[in-house]
């Protein structure tokens, strides 16, 4: 019996190792203290999530199955932010059918007031000013800002922050991209500000601005699809020794963030975040402007 049991144990171990070798992920460990029934949710037994509309690549992908979504439907599970959201949901005990999505404008996500979501994700940088009105999760992505310009514009040959000062730059209103322009680049021409990223991209395409400041991963879709004759001039260095990061947005004080943070840390420790980053955000590097 001991020989048979030992043989069975070896067989089980071999099968487990084989599954790991071919990439079969182990089931995520149960998150301590985060039973599904004890989570502070808008709707019991259901996760109500939200993002901006349109939802841009590479953060969201797979197109739109629902006509209310202009570009990508977040429920596809494709794109970095969608994949991260569903991984967190799974680790908290929710099936895909128990996750619903709301369209909420970017600026409203961190404005004061009652939130129609359990959490919001749309490349929202956590900063002290926004933290006065909402609660942020820990980082699910550390980010650099970057600048995009037309290949035909002399800005495409700039290799320093100082070299950007003489150009007309633009970014969406209320973003860390716009704040970076006015606080650190300080260009001579007054920067242009736009209601949405789509408006800012159109301005670049129509040569109304020389350069568009945006988070680095978003530059891939802009240069490949939205403005094909554009290029990434470079990434912008983090300032003041502070790493900018994207966090999930919660109603101020919602204890749900504690369990979500545990899930994110679990995903970082077991390599899930890195795998999703490589899959959805993997791209050629760009020089950091000094």
C-alpha cells in the first residue's frame, strides 16, 4: 500500500509539474478576510465596474458588442485594464456573469459625490488632490508620460525637455499629462487643453498642436491607428522622485479597496500583472527625455 500510495503521489506531482511547464496557471489562493458575502458592494453578489467611453486600446480591446460602447466593450476581457479587472474579480470569487459595466466620464470618476460603481478604471493617476475626494487602490501599473508628434514636425527630433519649450503642446483637461506640461515643461506658447483625449488626438492630426502629451502605453494606438504619420518623440521622466501610477478609483472610504489591494498584490507576486503587461502593453521602448 505504501508503494502504491508513493507511486500515486509521484504521478500527481508529475502531472502538476507538467501543467506548470505548459503554462497552466495554478488557481489563485483564497484571499484572507475577503469572503464575497462580506464585501461592501453597490449590489449584493455583483461587481459594478465602470470606465470611460470610448475605451481606448491597448487598455481595452476586442471591439464593441454593445452599441452603447463607442470603441471597445470592456466586458470582452481583452486589453490590459479589462484583463486586470476580471482577474481581480475572479480572485474575489466573482464569475464573469457577475460583473457589469457602466460608462462614466473620466473627470466624474474622481469628482466629489456618490459613485455609481464599485470601482472605476481608465488610466486614472492617483495623486494627493484626487485623493481628497475618492479612495485609490495600490498601483496596478506604474506609468511614464510621453509625447507624440508628427514625423514631419521638427519636434520629432527633440531629445530633451528643454527642447520642447518652444512648441505648442496639448493634453486633455484634468489629466496628469496636462499638469506635467504646465508644471515641468513650461512651454513658451500656452498649452492647449481639450475636453477628451479624442479631441486632443484630432488636434494633433490637424496640426493645431506640435505635440500631444499622454501616457506612454497609449502612444502605440495613437501612432499606429489614429495618427499613422506620427511618432513617439520620447518618454518624460518622473519628477520629484515620485513614481506616477494608475490606481482603481473607489467611493471615498469604501473598505472594498482593502480586498482589491490584496488581490493586486497577489497578482504582482505571482507574476500575473507582468504577464498581462507583456501581452497587452508590450511595445518597443522610447528614449527618456532629459
